[in-house]
C-alpha cells in the first residue's frame, strides 16, 4: 500500500507481474499490465474529455498526486498544450480558489509565522528522507499580478517546480515547494470560512525578516546542496531578501532575475530582427515594481557591459509608476527605482508627465515593457505615438495572468502595421496580418529559470552571480531564424526542453570558469546530462 500511495514510486497499472508479487501488490490493481506509453495514451484521452482548462488542470493534478513519472511523461510530450494549463494563466484560478478546490497538499511544506519552532520538523517531514536540491518558496504577497493570496500561493511553488522538471529534467523527488504563511492582507480571504491559511493580517518588520531568516538557515542546514528559488514576494521585501542572501548562498529571485534574463534575451532577439543597436535604445519601464526594476537593472547592466559609461547609460532609462514618470525628488521611491529616477530640470513639461501617454510623447521610447498589473494600458494612441518615432518599436506587455496584460499581441501588430516587435507574458497565438504570420515570443521567466536551475545544480555552483545571469540571457540567441518575416523575438516554447540545455550549459560553463563550483566539473555537458531526470519507470 505504501508503494502505491507514494507518487515517486507508484507505477499504477504498469507494475509488472513480478513487481506485483514481490512488492505485495497482488489484487491492488487491475490485472492487465500496461506500458507507460499505454498509460500516457489513455490519460491523454481522458484529459480531452474535460470541459475547460481548469477542469484539465484539476485532472492533471490528480495524475501528479498519484504518479510523477506518468505526469511528467505526459507533460513532456505536450509541453506547448500543457504549459498554460499546468502553469500560468490557469494556475491563477487555482490560487484564487485554493481552499474551495483543496484535495491534498501535493507534497508541499506549509510554514507558519505563528509556529516558527516547528519549522525544522516541517521541512524534515516533507522531505521524508529525500535529498532536496531545489526549493521554490513564496510568501504569496505578490502572486503574479493578482496580489496577496496567503497560503493559497503555495500553488505557485508547486507549479513553478512542475515546469522545472518538464522543461529541464529536475528530479521531482529532489524538490520541495514551500509557502511561508506570514498572514494575509487579502480581506476576502480573511472573511472566507473555507480559507486554509493563518487568519490574520501580514506580520511585517523584524518578526517577518526573522521568520524568513530562520527558514533560510534551517533549509540550508538540512539540505546542504540546496538551490533556493524565491517567487512572488511583495515589492517591499523581494529585493531586500535577494540582496541579503545572494552573496552567501545559491539563490535566485525569479521575478527580479528570471524576468530580467528573459526580457534581455527578448530585446536581443528583437534587435537581431530590426538590426538596430542595443546602446541606441531608449527604454521605458511601465510599472516599476519587483519585475519592472529587476528588468531595467539587467538591461542597464548590458549597456554598461557593451562599453557605455554608467552615467551615460542611465540617460537611456525612464520609469513610469502610479505617480507618472519617476523623479528624483520623490520620497516614495524604492531603492530599486532610485537609480533610474530623472531630474525635473531635464524637462520643460515635468509637471505634465504624470501618465504613460504624456511620457511616451515626451521621451520617444524605442522599448516599452509593461509590468504594471494594469490591463489595456498600452492603448492604440500610445502605441501609435511610439511607432511614429521609431522604426521597429519593441513592446512587451508582460503583466500576468491574461486578464492583466497591458495589451494584446494582435492589437500591437495591427496598430503598428506589423512593425512592433512583440513578446507577451502569457502564450499568444500567431497573428495573421497582411499575408505575414507573426509569431509571438513568450517573455515569461519560465523560459529561462528551468535551464538556469539545471546549470546551477549540475555544476554545483556555490552562488548565482550576474555573470552567470548575463550568460544565460545571451545563450538564447540564434535559435530563431530572424530573417523570416514575422519571426518571434524569443525561441518557441515547443523547444523549451532543448534550449533549457543551452541555458544550463551557458550557466554551468560560467560557474566553472569563475571557479564557483563546490565540486570539480571536468565535463559540463556530461554533468548536465547526468543531472537530467527522465520520466521512465525504474
Ligand atoms: N512575464 C513574466 O515573466 C513576468 C515576471 C514577473 C512579473 N510579471 C508580471 O508583472 C506584473 C508585476 O509584477 P511584480 O512582481 O513586479 O509586482 P509589483 O507589485 O512589485 O510591481 C507592480 C508595479 O506596478 C505599479 N503600478 C500599479 N498600478 C500602476 C499604474 N496604474 N500605473 C503604473 N504603475 C502601476 C506598482 O506601483 C508597482 O510598482 C505582474 O502582473 C506579474 O505577473 C511577469
Ligand atoms: O508566473 C509567471 O507566469 C511569471 C512571473 O513569475 C509572474 O509573477 O508573473
Ligand atoms: Mn512570479
């Protein structure tokens, strides 16, 4: 029974006659022995009977809960179809309705700020003797663009890890999804009698940071080969946490660093198509929060790496948030916004620059990246105004899920008469316009964090530094044929498992070159191959 109930060991109807005898499974499964391929075919057919993506996700979660090999075999064969079901955008629905939909914990770990003393036991209980190499942890204060979801946010940790395995072959028995429940300020949840998390407001300040610190310390001690991925923390904490730990442990913030990598890669891809120069670009951030500022920092570092003096490079950057263009006399700026704030004296019309349209008209950006959570804000007027001053405007509406995107790919192509170079946060269908098929790249950190993690884990890297991050962004070039009309700015999700290896190789090579590995790695490609898990019955 314990074998059948263990998703890492269960093979369901694929247990052989011999295994059924030797493992005490006689009579516990129907008599016919299926192959994994037969199970995959049958399960995929069952999936097709589900009415919508939410139903499909719930069905797939059932398979995940019972049998990891079967789940990942299926996922790996249908990666383009499954990504939006298993991951974003459907995951946003399961997070919002987590308590209502709750069936079981999916081997996640729930850590409560009200009971820090049981943290160690909780992590040990969930690891259950497994050699944990990767944790995705969230405190769920800033889930995608949908805000604070308390304990419900655990689903983002579970979902991000599913993508790690499907895209980069991270061994699913070596991962742990974790939620830090520090309370929630989501009043709807606090009033919901079904809510399964701590029913109090978020605890902030010293107590919060001590809780995070105790988690980091305990996890690092229990799992000495850990790569620690932070996801969807709130704007006030995400960068603080990253800055505190990035020099000490192997850690990563997906919203800051992962998004930075994918947007830089997308921009390099776009410029490859337009044949324009990186350092000529004028970059406008719309929504200068965790992701917006993280991306700007990555792009800025690239300007400097290309040889431009930092003070010169800074002149190419503008940030718009709720208050409009960010100025240096604003006392509410975050530490991440400050380096990009402008001086009022640069403009004749500084007082008018309180909205996106006025800023676009004034500064003539060539790159516009949306991480604002404000749907439809890249309006036809704004986009046409941008396109009037640049040959090939680079426009990335990145806010997730679908309902929050700043614009639709199709509109951007039409409004600019096919000139815009577009990537979106969620998957977008091809756009047919005037006889050209425009493929839309997905600028979602899911295209890079799996490969990045594989490279870090395979190389036994002690740290993940900016050099490795930059190498990851550059490694995505050359996969798309940029000469083809309508070419995408990023490689397609259909090749995700292949280019995860490319990213992993770039990251691992960099770790080895910089002497940042715990073990001596003589053959990087082999180390990656040996680390990659494949869904097969052992
Ligand atoms: N595609 C990707 O890979 C990716 C990665 C990370 C985040 N995102 C998306 O980016 C969005 C932001 O995420 P985050 O983690 O940075 O959140 P965040 O809360 O840290 O940042 C959002 C920022 O937008 C600003 N904002 C809110 N309303 C605004 C308005 N009307 N005008 C201008 N700015 C406004 C906020 O003040 C804040 O600074 C989310 O929708 C998220 O899904 C996408
Ligand atoms: O989860 C995603 O789809 C990407 C990103 O991490 C986000 O927060 O939106
Ligand atoms: Mn995120």
